[in-house]
C-alpha cells in the first residue's frame, strides 16, 4: 500500500472581506476635480496621466509632481476643492 501524504495549500483560504466606501460614489465625473497622487516610476505614471487627461477632457486633474515613493498628502485647502483621488503605487 502506497503512503498517502496530506499537505496544506500554501495560498491558504482567505475569508471574504466586506468592503465599505470612504465616501459616496460620484454621480458624474464631468466638471469634477480629481487629484492624481503619483508614486513610483515615471515610465508608468507619465503615460497614465497623459491618457487620463486625453480620455477625460471634462475632468479637472490636479497632480503633485515629484514621483516620490510615498504619496504627498493633500493640503486642507486641496481637500476642500478635490472631489476624488486616484492613488497608485508602482515599482
């Protein structure tokens, strides 16, 4: 009789996670101010920024350039005038 081996899947079993929004979803993006928080490599973010601005001309995009490894926080005034944020980290 051959031996039977049991092993656990190293990926594991993750329980479902309930998601909850931090703010209500915007009804439209037209005329809204969306902040791009740029972190990581320029070879990804520069084309993404150009593409978003070209594809969505009715959105006011703001960007804090610097391409740092950490997102630059919005100032208190920017928080009052920004409708949404796109945050991405890429390396």
